[in-house]
C-alpha cells in the first residue's frame, strides 16, 4: 500500500519558564515509573516484600546507569568525548548495559539476590522499553530508511530532520539523482515499530511470569526477545555504522545479548541447588 501523502511529524515539546520539557524526557520518566510499579507488584505477588520495598533504590540505580551508559556509548560511537555533555545522543544498548551494572552494584551493596530482581526486571524492562521508544517518536529521532508505504512519515523538524542531505551525509543512504538536498524524505517510523514490538515482548514475558523456573530465567527470555527485536528493526533504521558486513554495531550487540539470554535460560531453567524458585517459601 502506498499513501498519497505521508504523515507529517511535529516534535512534542513545551516550556515551563526557562525549562523545555520534551516528549522524550516525559517518556523516560514514565518508562522507569512503570518499570518500578511492575517490579514492586510482581515481587510482592511472589512473596518477596523486602525486595519490593527496596525496589525504588534499584530503579534509581537503573535510571542513573541508563543515563551514564547511554551517553558513554554514544560518545564512543561518534568518537567525540565532548558528546557526553550534549543534550541528545542516548543509545539504548549503552543504557541497558549501564543499568544492569548499576543495578548489580546496588543489589550487591544491599546484600540481596540479583537473580531475584533480574527475573522480574525482564518483564519491567520490556514494558518500560515500549513506553520509552514512544519518546523517540515524540522528538523525531531514530527514524528509518526512505519508504513510501503505509505509515510513511516525514520529519521536517526531526533530530535531525529527514532531509535528503541528512540521508546521504549522515546515514550514507543513496537517493535518486536530482533530489534536492532540502527535500524532506518520507521514512519508516521505526520508533512506532519498536514501541509495538516492546509491548509484544511485555505480553510474552507477562504470560510466562508463572512458568516453573529458577529465578533469573525470565531475564534470559527477555534478552533473547530484545536481541531479536533489535536485530530485526535495525534493517529498517536510517544508520551508517555497519560493523560486520551489512550488520550494524547494534545488531552485533543484539546477537551477543540473545546468545547470553540463551545461556541464562539454560542455566536457570530448573530449580535446584543454588537455584531458587520464583515464589517465596511459606
């Protein structure tokens, strides 16, 4: 199906005094808030009240780790240390790794079980990811390659705008001869694809939350689903960071995360010595 005219995107932002509030910032706050609610309620349902009570500290560590990891990864990706101090440029895989590290440090400091939190976190991260990706749509970044099908969208005020010049200079995407550099190109709204796929991941993990397994298994399932989701969507993204042949750096990391997830599922698949079940013992 080809649309006669594409969707025209306009960023969502407003100011409160001297402060600009963006849709991305609101989505990040909502994502971590939702993740906290899901984590606390699921831990309480499983009978782990102490873990539920300490969840706000763990979520704060996750937020801090996300911001630090996402910026460090972005700076390394663009090869510019000064990018750490820019307002934009948050990369999910960097944020994911930073969150896991900071959460592990917090949980170790509290002398609690990382596997117990991780099992519930798989559900919460998927839900938060779905909400968080809507923030990318709100500000008009992380869009896709040129397209003229259903839901094709132009980003005249995107970050950056989806102009022909940006497509060729920033993303290395060839366009037909004679295309004006200022022409705004219709593209895949990959932010919406990821929002939808994140929600599907959440539904799958939610459905599996009572599956008989040792704590941590569900986090492995999340890693597999997240790896597959990102690997697929990268084929539609407007990017120019091919790492191994046609694969982007994000796809290579996605494959590694999926492999780690399979390993976690193998190790934590059954309850046994040193591998507790998900429900508290009565």
